[in-house]
C-alpha cells in the first residue's frame, strides 16, 4: 500500500469498507467496494464507491489499481466486451 493512502485514511476517525461484489478472472480479481469514513476533526461523514482490480502472478498480488469508473475496471480485468 502506498504511503499517501495511509496518510489519507489517517484523516478519518472511522473507516469502513464493504465489499459488494468480487469477480475472479484468474490473473485479475475485481472487487466493487463501498466505503464510509467519518472525518477525524470535523465529524463529517463521507461515502463513496470504487472498483479495485488486483493483478496476480503465481498467487501473489503484483499490482492493485483503484477506479472510480467501473467500466474502466472491467476492461482491465478482461470483463468488458
């Protein structure tokens, strides 16, 4: 995980990720994720969704990409026609 991702999450007092869908394509695994955070200082809730694609080689994660555009994620995972 990149360091700036940890810094971003540190701004929130509460962080919750809910995986809504997982598609296993062997080399790629796609996950639709809903996230809910609450600002540490402000108390303001934030909700968003994203699609993550993990690339695997020999059972190891070699790359993780996060997309706000589901169609782009599907294309990377080989699921878009």
